[in-house]
C-alpha cells in the first residue's frame, strides 16, 4: 500500500494534516498508505489510524506552507508523462 503513496508523489511517514469536516481545525498526522477505496490511511498524533478522503488531507510544501494531496498527485502524474 505504500507503493500507492509513492505513485501519488508521497512518502510513508510524511507529515500531513487533516480536517474531519470543512470547518474544523487542522489536526496533525503522518501518511501511512492508500486504502482499496482510494482514501488515505493516516496516523494521527494520538496513534489512531484513520481513513480519510484525499480532499481532506494536506501535505507540507516547503517549510511553512501546505498543499492539498490532490495537487501533489496531479503534478506527479504530469511528470510521469514526460
């Protein structure tokens, strides 16, 4: 399942953040894999494993900014076409 993360341009253990709902605060987590339904498996800061839709997760971009996982994945897919 970590191979699916790599295909999206992500790494297992990479720092991420998520929201359960659109108006909640961001919570820190680490990426763990991709589920069979396409959702991301993450481990929150309390050690709980969660499956979240891709559109609710962001990954670090540089030191102080974040980007949606879907943006990172689309950039990676485009690079693979060259």
